[in-house]
C-alpha cells in the first residue's frame, strides 16, 4: 500500500540510504503533457545495497476539470500543483500552460458563461484571496481579503455582457458567506444560516437579571443583560463581570447540536473602564476565558488586552479591538469527529487550529472571569452549520445554493427579509455541487456516505439518486445539458441512465486498466463528450457509444505500476549482475555518489514521448531530463537538481518493449559513470566508450551482432563530431579497434588518460591547455609506444577491410562525392582524411592557434 507523503518524512534521512517505503520528493521534467519542471513524490518500493527503486507516492491527476463549450476549451488544475492550470484547445488538439502565478493554495473554482458573446468567467477561492478572470486573461483579486474556502459565480445562465450583472460568492474560513457584484464595491456578508442566534433581546421575563433559555450562571449576580450592546443587532448584550467572585456564564447546546462540523461565533466588547493609566495609555490586562466543548472534549482561549491566546501558549495568535463592538467577532469552527477547533479572531492573524482535550465537559460554551479582570460583553452568539459547497442559481444572480450537513438551502434575496430557505433534508456531508452550463440540472455528492443527490428542475426540488451505485470512492461529478449525471470514481466513470448506474467501459489494453480507473476530475463538454482527469495527467474523451477514444494521449499510471514491472526494473539495475555494477566492472570505474549513500535511485514514472511515432531512432523514447544536472548542489544555478544519482525509468516502456528499454538505459548508466570520471571529456569519446560498455554488458566477450553501417566521404567524417545521429556509431567502432589492439585494459586506460602538452611541428606552437579527446588519444598511444599515424592507418584499414573481429556486421556505405571509395581504400593521406583528424572541431571552438596534432602526417612530439 502506498503511504501518504508527509513533510515529516522529507528530512535528509535518505543521505544514509533509503528505507523501504520511505517517502521523498524528486525534481523531474516532461511528465505527462506538461513539459515543465515539477516535483513529484516518490516511495521506495525496492531497496538493496546499490539500487533503490521508487515509484510515485501520490496521484498526479488533472483535477478541477472544467469544460468550456463556448470557447472550445477544457481547463484542468494539477493535483500536485495548486498554482498551475492547463488549457486544452479542442479545436487545435493542443495544450497550453495557463499559470495562476500567485503563491496561494487553490481551494475551489467556479465558472459561468455569457451565452451571448461567448464570454467565460472563472472565479478562484484561495488561502489568501478570491480572484476572477474573463476569457482566460489575467487574474484580478476580488478583495475578499483572507481565506476563501468555497466560491460560486452566477448566475449559471448569463445573457448580459455587463460585468455588473455578475455576483461573486466567497465563503470565508470563519464560515461567513460574502457576496460581491461585478463592479468595484467591496464584498458584503449575506445573512448567516443560524440554527441559533441570541441577541439577548428576549428573556424569560422583562427583568434584565434573567437569562434567556439555555443560558445559566455558575454563581449568583445582579443585573446581567445590559444596554451596552451592538447597536446593529438590538439594545441589549450579556455582561461577564467578576464583581467579588469568579463568574461563569454558560450556553448549553448538548441536546440540540448533532452536527459534526459547525460554528460558534459571537461579538465581543472589551470594557477598558479603569484600565487607563495616568498618561492616558491602556495598561495590560486580562478579561477572562472562553471555552468551547463538544461531546466530552474542550479547549479554551484567554482574552487579554494585547490579543487572543490559545490554551498553554504565551504568544497571542490574533488581536482584539478594545472598547468597541465594530468588527470584534470571534468564531470557533468545531470538528467534533476529530476533536479539533479552528479559531478565528477579529484581526488579520492566521486561524489557529488546536486539538481539544478529553475533559468530560458537556457540549456548550463557557464565558468565565475572575476578580481583578476587565469585564467584557458578548452579543449575537450564534450556532450555525458549516456551508460545505456552493452553487449558482440558474438565472438569478442574487440567489445562491448552499449545502450543509443536514440539508440543501437557497438564499432567497426577494423575501421581505432575505433569508435561507431549506429545499432538501438529509444527514451527511455534501462535498461538492455540479451543474450544467444552463443551470437546469444540479448534482450534489456526499463522498463519505457514497450518496448522490440531484435536481432536474433548476434546483427547486431534490431527490436521492444513489440507487444501485456501488463504488469504493467518488471523486468528482458532472451533469450535461441533457441531464445525464456522470461520476468520476475509483473504478472509472459511471453514468446515471434510466434510474440505474451504468459503468462506462473502455477499450484500452490491460496495461492501462489501472490508469483509467481513478478519475479525479470530470466535466461535460456536451451530451456526447466528457473530459476526465486521470493520474499522470492524461484525459479521456468518452463519446455517446461509451467507448474511450483519443487513447493515444494516454500514458499508464505511475501510481499503479504492476509488481512484475517493479521486479523487472529492480533485477535489471540492481545486484552484482545488474547493469550498474556490471558497467562499473567493465569500465573499472564507479558511478558518482554526490549524496554519499552508495545507491543509484531509479524513479519509475510516466514520461511523455518526444516522438511517439518513431521509437526506433529517438533515444528520448523513455527518458525524462536525463543529464548531469542532478549531480550539482541544489542552488540558484541548479534549482532543479536533486543532488543525487537518479535514473528516470518510464514505466510503460518496460511494459511495452523491455529489451529496448534496457538497451537504452544501460548506455545512460555508462555515460553517467564516464562523465563522472572526467567531466571535461569530449562527447565523441563519452558516446564511444558508453556504447562499448553497453555492448560488453549484453554480449560479453562474444561479438556484437548488431548491424553497424558507417557512411564515408572523401572530405572526411569527423570522429570528434557532436552529431550523435548521423555518425553515432563511428566512435564506438574506434573504441572497439582500441580493444582489438590493446584489450579491455586499453579501453579503460583510454577513458582515464589526460593529454600531454604537445608541440605542433609545423608552427612550433606548444599547447597551452590540457584537454582529453584526441589529445588523450595522443597520450594513450604514446604510453603504448605506438606511432599516431601508424595507429590511424591501421584503424582505417581494419574498418574498410572488415577486420574488427568484435563487429562482424560492420559495413561501409559511400556517401555523395567523387572517387569516394578510391580515397577510402587507400591507406594514405586520403584514408586519414576520411576520418577527419585535422581537428576542425577544435578549430571552431578554440581557434586555429591550438592544433593538437599538427597536420595529417604529424608525428607525436612530446612537449
């Protein structure tokens, strides 16, 4: 079972070797369709002394899927990145990155369409603000100022192109729903959905010393209700004053509140009478405590002149306003199931989340104070359910739907006193709404209870349509303009048809079954087309025949590689006979180890093919960014380095063509080891020795039976060329000739040699730098007591006569040019020119003053 990724496990423990099921993050590139550097989570699934195989530890689906039929777009948000959006153009079959470039975690998204003029309006709720955009332009803050948990923009069916016709709804973290019009006005709160609200205007009798129902005193006192009140809500408030003894005032909701999630909120006035010193400043003081309890668990806050303190803490987490009612509101969000309190103060501080203690207290709120403390007043104490989801009305901008744990409500703005009207009763936890772009059909889902509710008459009446649905998880829902309801689930997609749920089948091969099963985001484009975000970032298009089409865009899920593939990858790379250990043995060198854990990390992931049509010539057929970047320290120059030895292995390639995948990955291992030994080595020699090491790994001491063809011209083929496509085999042939003359020891020495400083016999110039490459060949031959010219002539003859025993299928192909083969077969100046040892590569990069071997007849001269 894949473990959840946690920050706790991201300490540098991996520096000492990975542990089974350990979690960590990796930088990578080109996963799925994104073509961006990104961090993905990995979990160690196979660990031994020199190899750790990782696979993705968390799903990476495209979520918050929104289909825009008016502009022919589909918008996705990545599950692993809260700040990036991706836009798919249905007309051009192309992807665009569309970045929400603020460091805000995105909580919710809502969309509405102008049915005339093809305008699309999107609204985002984030941890810091709410934003809107028109037609995918820039994101504009809506000035909600703070955390916005849920959003809705309406009406759902909009015909006016005037911005003022819009309404933006945002649910703040403290449970208050705000509404803003499309103009410049600030958002304003709309009426709260209160189960209980006491402004202390009505008591058991007219005596101000009598408390309202559900309130009680711990000790006797005189007048309790005072006319020092929040003038916006009446004439009276409740005084909490110690007089000569401790005082406790309690509101009991133990027999009325059955919700798991609800808010307790109240206005507060801190009395500063007597707290002003001779200089006119307010001295520091304490005003008492407020305790919230539910089902035997409780926690409390302390009210002081300099702010609000959580239990057991000596630093305030938010401020209090002294001597005023204005904006002085304290809210507690109660999570009874998990025994948590989220506390919101009146200031701009962050919310405080605390774990409630097991105290045995009955459910209720206690306001306490002791002698010597400053009195305070409370007013408008309210108990309200948490609003779990929002949805726009079909045509009325000032109406909005909201779901709670016990029903679906509509805010009716046309009543004499605008208020919430209950439309449907149930017990549960609605996680999200969805509705078609005409606002005719609505669906609401309770994921935990696996319940689905729907309205087929613009939200006026609702019913339970769960019926015979049986799935483990429901992740998303959508409804099309014909009223068909679709669910994205842990078992692909389900459609409500004729009162029964029908699973939409697919036609993909078995390797893709797990990939398409987990549909995290889903949206209806029209009654015939459905978009579904899947792990790894792919999407499905389902037509009216309920078959999966456009499956060439799909890649297998990284979250679900089969055990057989994991075992195959591990056995190939790991152990004394694995390719890593064998490459080190062949080259008599070692892999880099910058993270000092003696391991190479193999990360199983999903890598988008650069050329899916031509998998025979493209080496990036199964690689992500596979270079030496990871060997650097992660700093401003190398921000995407993992500072570790990482091989990115494409899961699907090991399923589709494991032998080809192994052939290509072995060369990558060899290149990394060669580069580590000599970071200034030229590419031609790195490629040649890497090909040699790979061939020795697969063929051992037997001949390499691959067909190798070299095209030659009279003007020469540069052995030192960086062209790794046209002349890719020539350096490998060269290294095989070295082996033929000097054995495998000679190849190892060629890899490790550095060049001497030599003198050009024609110019008399002495080299000013020591480089490897051709100069390394000079030095190697000098150490072998071999004449450079004789070696090159011998190499040429062996190639053109087919006398390299390890390459029985080597052939020469003449390219365009007069008398090409005549020049090739002559062991002379032209033979050497055929391999272009006049160092044009060096001349173009370093200038003509540095000629490491002079002319073609140069004899080796030791400087």
